[in-house]
C-alpha cells in the first residue's frame, strides 16, 4: 500500500520526452499546440534555451553551460504547472503543490497526445520521469543516516562531517532499457538554521526507439512505481515524520 503524506517533500515533478528528429521544425508548431492547451495553460512565454553538461574531471564534476534552442512555455494561471515545447522536445512540469499521480499522469498523456497530433514524431529518443524532493531539517548538525539510507560515506579515519556533498548512482532496469538516476546532495538552505538536502529520482528510457508511442502509458506506470519504491527505500522513519505521514 502506498504511503500518503500531508507535507510531501516534492518541489517539482516533470516528464520529458525527447523525440527522434524526423523533419525540420516548423515555427508554427508552438502556436498550434497553444490553441489546443490554452484553456488550461493560457499564459505563454519564451524561455531562452540553456543546456548543462556534467563532466567528471580530476577536480570533480564540472558543468558546462551551452546554448540550446529556445523553449516556448505555456503556464497555468496559478503557475503550478507548465508545458514546454522546443524542436523534438516536450516537457510537462508540475510544481508545488503536487497533486496525486492520478492527476499528474493525465496531464502528461494529454500534452503528449496533443504534440503527437500536431508534430507526428517518428519515435522516442529518450523519456524521463523525474521527481525532485527537498528535505528541510531544522538542525544543521545531524547524522545523515538518521534520515536517509542513501548518502555518501567515508572511511572511519576521516571525519564524517560534511559541509556539502553530492552522491549519484545509475541503476539499470528492464534489461538495461531503463535507468534510474539517483542523486542526493546538499542544497542552499532556506535559512541559516535549516539543513536542506535534495533527493532527485530520475527514471529514464535509455535506449533509442525501445518504446512505441502506444506503450508510453504502461512505461509511465512502471517508472512511477519504481520512483515511489526507490524513494521509500531511501528514507527512514525519522525522515517520514518530517512529511507527516497520514495513517489510515
């Protein structure tokens, strides 16, 4: 049975579809999509495209910012959700307050169906369902193991006191067709008395054209179930207290 929290830590959930290029991008496409979604997403704006590449080096993980095609965004009036469109790209973002999966999933599928009807993409290059969770702990000096089962560890003769940290693993699923990108890291705190930790769960379709359009809904259910179980495996009961679990 899935756990329910009255104060869930999700700060953003998103589903990103990257499509295999099949034809030149028509500049009228964003307008055609807007006509289909404007009742729910009436606020339109353009976002300059920025791509971030993470590269391991001798000095650690370095990131390089590169230009990318601009994205056209369609926002809800209350700014709790948006749809983003760019050449061979569709992203559906859900911000706080996060609704139930039963509400977010139709939002994803409806946006995808609209994109498919207008663009007729050849297939999927990549799909990612991602949940970004932020844990705010009212104590700057803690034992991370009290709250998380997934965290960086150091040898016993090194002080296990971290000012900042990042830990990431990639776990294959379904005969390496899919990958779970699991990241835990410190985050800028909301105030000086709080320790903020981000738990980022990104389940992706890693193999090109390994999924047909008709299989997306089943894939999303698998991805969401895996993310949910991974999240519960990563946190402790003490951590659950922060989220105010609802007992039936």
